[in-house]
């Protein structure tokens, strides 16, 4: 889960997601709309009998506050809340498992803030069954070949791996750029990602406010997407001054055509080009 504002539990239930599937929460910064739902969710986990640890990745200044909140509102939990301090000034991998890595993206906002880059781990090479059968390669060697090894026949003939396999599927990636002012260097940090979520609080009409409060306009989000050569841009974090989000979408599309609007309950198919 990325950020946990008020209403998170309601949205999880609407989406029919299982609370027990939430293993880690990544907090971008300590503004209420990004963090005030966390303690309530942890309390619900306790009431539902959770036993698996919950990992929280957040700026260091949240650690003591979270401890106080847990002591006050969540006494007697049967699971451990593990806090991981995130250095918002560095781009570095903070989480890794067999399927993905999570990397921080330093941002520029009124408080310490970072985004997160989720990237799939590279998969195994694909076996060419016709060539495996042709050379009579035993099943016990399939995993080695998928890992990239060549095959030597009983007669001593070496068969190159590229004859036995095809390339693995391209990896997909998702960059979540929370609250931030526009700065051109950001594009370099998220180069070629598949899907970019970028805040777009204002249209260019209110650019002075964007500068003042360290937010971005829809046009600036699109400029970042264009310069980073992303596949798709998703806008979010709209100012409440807009009765409809359409002006934000149209402004962004003038710079980066493949743009969509984030919305409650939206499911996005993260497609490669």
C-alpha cells in the first residue's frame, strides 16, 4: 500500500481486497491526507486477529509519533509493527523480494517527501520446447537453462543458451510521485517507467499557487512524463477548486497524449509499449 489517508479502510472494503494481504505500507510524507488513516487501519488489523508483521516505510520523524499512537490507540496487538526509516533525500532500494524492488524517489515539497518506484524483477528466459526435444535435453536441466546456462550434450557438443531459449518478458515499473513542485531532474530519476502517477494539483491558470505551495500543474506533470519517456501518465491529487477534472486532463494531453485521470476504485492495466 502506498500512503494511507482517511477513508483508506472504506476503499479497501469497496475494492474487496483482503486486509491480510497488506504486508507493507509506504508513506511518502507526513501530511494528513497521506497518513491519518494508518493507525485506524492498524487497529482494525488487531481487532481482526492479525498475527503477521506489518512493515511501515516512512520518513524518520514519524517513528516516535507512530509509537505514541500505537500505545494510545492500539494496545495489545498480537502482531509486530516494524518501522523502517526512509531517507527522503536519497534514491535507493528500500525493499526487495523475488517479484519486485521498491526504490525511493526524492521529491521537493514543504516537508520531507519522496515517491516510490516499483519495478518487477527480471523473469527467467523462456524455454524453446522444440529445441529441448530436438537435443533430447533432460527435464532436470530445464531450470539451469532458464537461468541462462548453456547445455553440453553427452557427446561433448555445447549448445548455446540462445538456441534453447527466448528472452524473458520485459519488466514493468510504476513510479508514484506524490506531492512535489516541478523540477526537470525528476524525469531522469524515473526514466522509461511503464506507468507514472504524478500529482497535478492545479492547471497553469494557478501556477503561482503551485509555486507557493510546492505543487505541480497538470502541464508540468505531463512535461515530466514526456521527458522521462514513460508509457502512460496518471494524474492525481486535484485541487478541490475544480468541479470537474477535465481541464487538468486536457491541459496534460496537450503535452503528453497518453494521460489518464486517477479516480476512486480505478484499476489500471500496466501495459508495456
